[in-house]
C-alpha cells in the first residue's frame, strides 16, 4: 500500500529496478497514471536494487519539510 499511496499523492513518481543484468523503469504522473510503458534496458552493472523518486503534490500538502536524505 505504501508505494501506491505515495504515487497517488505525487505530481510525478519514477521507479527504477535493477535485477538480473537489466534495468526496468516506469514513470507515473498526475496521481498515479502511467506516463508510458515499462522500459527494459540491458545494463553492464552487477548491482541490484530499487530506487523510487517522487515530487509530493502541492494540492495534497500545504507544507513540505524535508528531513535528511
């Protein structure tokens, strides 16, 4: 539920997953609508993991205080 709530309350959200020698990315806009298709690219890196980046919606939040990184 966590990622879907963040997605719904964001102006945009980008998810990147690195796994089995590939990098998958998906972008979402306007409260969770996919911006396009899932993208799959071959990567030379041996790393794996997931990165989620987002911009909180000003319509949902009147004040934004970022703590840490």
